C-alpha cells in the first residue's frame, strides 16, 4: 500500500485520545478515547436524555462541543483532518471504559450519544427515512425476510457507497455496533477508491458519466427515483468521487446493465479490500465517496443477533 498518513496537526497538544494507523492499511486511522474522557463524557451526557437529542437538533451540537472540550478542543480538528484528507478519509473510534460501570441500556444510550457527538464534530447527519430519525438502528439475526441485503447475515454484503437513491449529499457514513450475541464473522469490509485496481478502466469508460436511474426497496421509506452517474464528480485534486450500489441501480439498456455488472464483479474480485473487526461500542466513520464499504458473512447460529446504528450526512461547508 502507498497510503499516506494524515497530518494530525493542531495548535494545541492532542489531549485525551490517541491516533494510530490500522495495521492492515495505514489509510484507516484508529482513534482511542481515554478512560477519563469517556467517564467525564458519560457523567456530563446524563444531563440530556436520548429523547431530548432526538427532539432538539441544537443539543446534538452541544454534546459534540462538550466532547471536544474534554479533549482541549483537539478531537474535532483531528477528525476533520482525517476525513478531509483523501489519502485517509476514515477512522475507527473506540474508547477505554470499564464494561461494569453501566448496565446494557445505559451503555447503549451512551454509545448513541457518543456517535451523535462524533458525527456533529464533522458535519450534519441527514434524516434517515428508514428509521425516522437522524440515525437508524437495525438488527441482523439468523433468519431474515427483508427486501435488501442489509439484514441478511449469511451472505457477503457487496462493496458500495451509501446515498445513491437520495437527494441529500452523503459525504460521510458512520456505522456503530451497539450490541451482539453469538456472533462469528461479519467484519466490516473497506476498499479505498484509489486502491481499486481497475478504477481507471471504469472511470475512463464511456458509461462513467452517463446518468443512471437509482431507486430503493420499500423498507427504505423513500419514494421516487433519482438519476446520477456512478462517477458523479471530481474532488479538488481532480480525482473521482463515486456513488454506486449494485442493489439499487436500475439500468435502462444493455450497455448500462453490462457496465454496472462488470463494475460490481470487479469490485468484489479486487484483492485490496480490508477486513475491520468492530468491537461493541466502537464506530467506523468513512468518507463515503472515497471509500466503498460492505460486510462479510456471519457463521450461522440460531441465536445470532447484532444491533447496529447508522448515521450519514454532509460535511460542514
């Protein structure tokens, strides 16, 4: 890999957390909040019940500001440096805290508050129509009857970008594990666009800038369809941003169908993807247009269960 480490520069010394590159790919940064920061955050966050954060959007910014202050106002700067740098554009945030200090419900509420603080340090989450809030919670179990691969445990969910079927800009995706039981497998899968071996083949293809129709299954609670190319824009360096998911593309002719099929096959065959285990409470945050993400399959178990949280939105201007 030729990944470049982020320039984690700050006018102040970084305080209350550490940053280190992921072992298998230095683009992904591991951010670990120290125990004292999390304990103080937990205490202060009790001021606002979760429902208050759901009903009052300005409180989401307040809790983000509170977390930043606990790190001497260095966490937000570091996270934005990581996310705005194409050579990185992703971090896994975890924390040190005794699992015995809170019961299950308290821990879940704390994790949701933490993900809310983190997302609002880098941008503004979009309304998630599937769940009806600024975040979505959903479970993966051993059996599934849903209309998309999101909840299907025993197959690999292919590499994709989020936000293909909505009008809101989706610069970032936050994925947090809230709980799990009887789980084996199911690691997150990531592939940076610049490490996709056949990027040039598909980016230079005549279909690369052609409008494609995108829709969504009923479970997403999004009516209507939109059109946009897979390579819908270039960044400030002139490098491509992607919006692709194989499940929701609706090709209108043979040329579109062949292009999308071959692209999906190429992404799934690429060897440069990485597997990222996600401990309960931790969250993976990616620049949605530079990283494709998916999920490995789980080992079957009759009582398999995982609860996940998702936030996705746009960066601050």
